[in-house]
């Protein structure tokens, strides 16, 4: 009786592994059993197939992926380490929760090569998977089952392998300039942002302005006029740019007068290393509209007296190559001056001659004579209708208005000669009448 119980216990212990198999995921043909595993995660039995690498992308073209991507290629590379050629290679893939086949959840993720693998050569299997939006950007683990047959041998062999792979995130590069307009006849400082709007970092980012002679379209016409401007630097080392962040560099561009009214196109080549360690290069183009230069100077500001009214007069000269539009000149007081603010419309500020202005002086309260600190502000618009203000501070001297003599406008000055003429006329008429009588 004792021997029977002992034998029953041994039988049950030996039968348990057949009941509880170490499965990773269920397949359409039954559970995938973990084969070729030893007592340790680092122990494997010898077999014909050895897993080399697992990554998103195709052979020799790894790609970055992020949560929410669909129908993404997932490639696993193997080596045929056996002594015989193998054929009929098929693969089944089991991934963690959140990953599914391109045909949808619950469908087996499988692939086949339809080719043979010679002994000592490599082969690969490419699966197509969907990534759930809640998947973390981090390292994950998976299991793959490879079915194959040896040449000149009947039957199917199976190899099981576990592997680690990474959801890398996806780097997305955008370029943003601090200005949309450049001004001719001067040097322009432009701040350019290289923006990583993606979820994966970029390493060793380099930015280069392409040579105009190599920036040709398919019809051999140049796609940029960068050869007509002067750029002090042409390359920048941006370092690393983390996900959802940016880095900046400054471009100094001198634009000649001949490009006024044109669009300047600056082609950029941006190279970086992605999360797989592969170098990638993309091209971007920065477009700028070149406007003319309006270079105003206010001068000869002084006070004159005209018809009993004191006025601030002056001139504005435009030394640029474009007229200022819708010009106004405003007089404002500074400090303890009590001059009222006043504005005059002067219309266009042309480049070929000085433009005069004259603004009457009015006081807030009793007139104050002597020195007054004032600001003359020229307000105008350029060719793209941006409004620009040019302030000019100065000091003016206001004297008392000179008194006019009382008889300067005495009506008797005009009346007396008229009366005399009338009197003389009457005297002559009467005298003639007397002579005739």
C-alpha cells in the first residue's frame, strides 16, 4: 500500500509539466510552448535558429514609432546556425498587451519568408503590428516561434525565442524663424529654432545651409537665390534636442538693394542620430520676403513765429530705398513742459527730398517761455503695412510773442486818405460850379 502511494505521487509530479505549460500567448493552432529554455534565462539548448535582433522597420531600415501607430513593420533577424539548409520558414509573434496584428486584435501575428536559408546565413521575418495609444515609450519583451524544415528531412521543427524591443517614440522636426521679413541694404539677424515636436530625442544635431549650386530642381533651375546674399556662417552644431523641445542658432544675412520685393529661400540640411543610432538627414527651406529700407532722420527742429503764432518746424529725410507711407508727425512735451500734444499728417515720406513739417504750439494753461523738452515722433507704415514709430527728443526755446504797434492796423490810416480824396473832389466840383455861374 505504501509503495502504491509513493508511485502515485511520482506519477503526479511527472504529469504536472504536461498540464501547466509555460505559454506566452495563445495561437490559432494552440498554445506556444517555451522551447529551448533551460533552468536559467541565459541557458539555451543548441538548435538551428538563433535570434539576432528585433526592431521596428524593415531589413536595413529601422524606423521610429510611437503609440497610436498602425500597420507598422516589425522585423526579427535570425541566423541559421545549423549545419543544414532550412526551408518553409514561418513565424508567429506574441507581444504584450497593447500590441496587435495589423488585421486587428485577437488575430495571430504571423509572417513567412517563402525562401530557404542556407546553413550559416541570416534570414529575417517581418510582421505588421498596431500600437495602442496607451503603450509606453520604453523597452518591452516579446516571444517569437519559428517553424521550419530541414532539407532532405520530413517533419517540421520549431524554435522559440524571447527578445526585448523598444518603442522609441518618433522625432518630428520643424524649423521656425523669428522673422518673416528681411530688409535690404542692411544686415539682418535671424533667430532660427530647430523644434523637435515628436516623442523621441535627437542626438548630435547639425544644421548646414546648402550650397546654392547643389540646390537644383529637376529642371536644373535653381530653387534658391541664396547666392545673391551674404551669410556670415553656414553651419551650426546644435547638440542634442530632447522630445518636445527646441534649440536655436543665429543667422547674419546681408541683403543687397537688388533683392527688394523678392522672396529669399534659404535651404537647410539637418542631420541627426535617431534612437536606433542611425544617422538621418532631412531638408527644410526658410522663406523670407525682402522689403525695402526706410531710414529716416529728423533734423533742423526749431521754433518760428508766423502771423502771431509760434510753430515747431523741422524736416525729415529718408536715406533708404523705399518710401514711408501714411506719415504723421506728433509733438509731445517732456518733463515739466506744458505744451499740448499735437499731430500733423504729412502723407508719404519720399526718398528723393526732405519732407518739412510745422506744428502750432499750444499750451495747457498759461504759456511758459524759455526752454521746453519735447519729443517729435514720426509714425509711418512700410510696404507690408507694418506701423513704425521714430521718436526724436530735443529741446526748443520759446520766446514771448513780439507786440505789434497799435497803428499798424489802425483803420484811420486807410480812412484818412479816402476822406481827403473825397474832400478834394467835392472842393473841385464846387469851384467849377462857381466859375460856370
